[in-house]
C-alpha cells in the first residue's frame, strides 16, 4: 500500500517535469519564457521564483479547498498568488538588485502566469496538500528546466557565455538576433521541434515493438 | 514497362515543361551572373557562392532524408536558393555565416513548410533576413570590387573561424592604397552621406572600385532570356520596376533634388536581382495575371518607401517578403472571371435577344433571363 502511494507521488512529481512539461508540452507561461530568457541566470531565477510561488500557493489553495465557496474561488486564488508574488518580489530585490532590474516587471507578472492559476484550479483545489505540493514542485521544476533550456542556448549564441563565463574568448561574434524577442521564438520552436520528433520516434518504436509481440 | 492509359478530362494540354526543367534553366541563366560576380570580387565571391550552395544542398538532403518534405536534390530548387543567396550576400561575408544563412534558408524557409512548392516565403530571402538580424555588422560590410589581388587572395573577413568575429577589412583596405573609395555601397552613400552615384555606372557595375553586386544590365539580359523562353513571367519584374520607377519619379518630381533620380533607385542595390530572380519564385508569387501586377506594384512601392523612410538603406528583401505574405490574399481578390459569368454580359431584366451568332456564347445568361420572365408572368396575388 505504501509502495503504491509512493509510486503515485512520484508519478505526480514527474508529470510536470516530463509528460506535462509546462513549456514544452503545455506551452504555457510563454510571456516570461520568451521575455526573460536571454541568459541562463535570468532563466533560473525566474524559474525558481515561479516554483516558489507555485508550491506555496498550491499548498494554501489545497488547505483551503473546502472552505472557499465555489463562486469566489478564482478571486481567492489570485489574492493568495499575489501575496506570494509580493514576497518573492521583495526577496529578489533584497538579494540582488541587478537581477531584480534584469527581470523587471516579469516578477510582478508571475501573478497572471497561467501555470500557477491553472495548477491551483485544476489540481490543488481537488487534491490533499501533500499531493498538491508534489505536483506543484514537479511543475515548477519542469518550468525551470524549460526556461533554462531556452536561456542557456540564447546566452551561448547571443553572448558567447554560459552563466556569465566566456566560452569562446574575446573574439566571439554574437548572434544579435538571439538576444532579441525573435531569437526566443526561434529557440523555443527548435526545442518544440526536437521534442515532437522524439515523441514521434518513440511512438513509431512502440508501435513496431507492439507488432513484434503480436506476431 | 507497359504503357499506361490515362483517362483525363479536358483541357488536353501536353506540356514538355517539368519543375526540374524550369529550375535547371534558371540555374543556367544565373551562371553568367555568378561568373561576373566572381570576376568582380575574385576568390572570396566564388568561395562564398560555393559554401552557401553546399549548405543549402546539405540541408535539403538532411530534411528529405528525415522525411516529411517533398522534392529532392535533383530538382535544382535548393541550388537556385543557394546561388541566389550567395549573390545577395557581401562577397567578404564570413564563410561560416554563409553556411548559417544557407542552413536557415532551407530549414526555416522551406523544409518546415513541407518542401518545394509549399514554402510561403522565398527561402533565399528568409536565410538573408535571418543573418541580417543575427549579424547586422558583417552583412553591411562591403569591400570594393576589382581589387588588384582578388584572384590570388581572400578578403580577410571571409576566412573567419566558425563562431568568431571576422577580421577588420578597413585596415586591410588601407594597405591597398586605393584612391577615392569610401567603403560603402552606393545606397548607403546616398542614405548616410548624401552623395549620388551615376546611374549609368551602376547599370554596368564596371566603373572603378564600386561596392556593388553583379551588373544590373547582365541580370536583365539573363532575365530576358528566361522570360522569352517562358520560364518566368515577365509581368512581375515589369510591375516591380515600373512601380518602383514611378514612385521614385513622383517623389523626385514633387520633393525636388534632395531625392535621388528614379534611375539611381532602379539600378542601385539589389532591386534588379530581386525583381528578376527573387520575386518571380513560382511558389511564392501569385498565379493570376492581374495578381502579378498587384504583387509587383506592391513590391516596387514598398521598396522605395523603405529606402526613403526606413532605417536601413536597402529595402528590397523586406518588400518581397511582405508581398510574399500577401500573395494568397492577392490571388483571392484577383481571380479571373470564368467565360460567360462576367457582370458585363449578365442579362437585363427585360432583355430580349435575337437569334444571332453572337448570342450563342451567351447561352447561360439567356437561360437565366427566361426564368425571370417565367416569374414575371406569374399571376399576382390579390
């Protein structure tokens, strides 16, 4: 029985990281994903901030799921999310003003990030706290991985650096387009293409092996 | 192999034309232009065209192999893309950037849409637009043509290591001791320095060390060959050059001498190459004759507007890409009227037709009229 619940928890956790990845599968939260991912550091900071807000709000929503009347639930979620966003906003401002300026308005805009509201509405309001947190943590980490995949590529091509460390020496030719908004679309499109190709290949493989068993 | 009998409805047109044949002829007509380009800029130009074309062919092969893309290397379409892209890039463009341009042209401009015939935008221009956005400094760096040692040494910026910035050509040029050369294309000179180049010099590209592409006169000649053999529709280049010339002339006539004369507008930059070879791409231009005029007119006006009022000196590329995007719309509003369906020969309410040979072609309209008469004679309700 315990094994079963552990397996289920693990499944909840992995859902956000791979099967329902917010960036690459659900294509949610595109506004921060395209706007702030010009460098790996920005992407990670944005991802962690979102994860923090996601986990905390999902916990609170899950705890209050039987107290909140159905009619005002969205307003309640927004108030909860906004509270934690304010917390994150002040924390980042206190820790690193540089990062705070780089992320700009996108920290405050976590309030309207559709991943958080979507998780609160679709998952946390229907599940007990532990399951809700596990799922939220998986989603948050999945989102961070997605942002990092975008930010890493864009930083390497757009500035020749990775986490601020120069990779190719001083003579590197930056690809200007990569730090501009179109670069975000190009990189996101390339990743989506890669995952679609992998998925198709896996399905073809599964179908082929299924046929093999049948015969 | 047994002969297949194919049953088809009319019209029974037997055309010897195939896509491959048309494409091959376009490539052949581009060879003199390439030769002139190499004559102007030497080794670097030859290497640039070869690398870009090789990148296009490799990418095409890759995507055909991966599946999901129509066409094949043997249809010459990737070769055209590569050669045209090579001709639009500066001769000293770093070769690795040329490779990136060729890859993007085929991957982003063609393969993603499904291969030959499915592309929405001209692939060569998609590749060029990408490197224009990615490497704005390198793509604006021109070197003068007809340098003395051009057949024995590369332009130093060509041979940059992959991912590395190209060498500075200014110092290299200073060592050449050229007199009266200012390191900008004629369009950039006009836009940023206010000096005009003679239109006749531009037409031949032969006068001195000008930083220009292949001679517009030669491109027009090759285009005329294609148009005469019906491998290309003459309406599109005619419409583009006509509307660009007319717009430039109007602005020149109204705005006075601070604007360049229309001939400078026509023969400078890539307008002729764009009009003859890029805009006439069959997959991305309208098929209706009236649509071709609208499409060409749009490109001409946009080009002049971007050149005059935009931030960049050259606007042909963006004008053609915008017109490519508008092509489906243009085709929709310029559908030709089928014979007998036009508004001009719709039967009037009380029209009466005598039995006359002219009338026979109006059979359908007359049928409508008689129906109306039938209704007219119906007894009215009280």
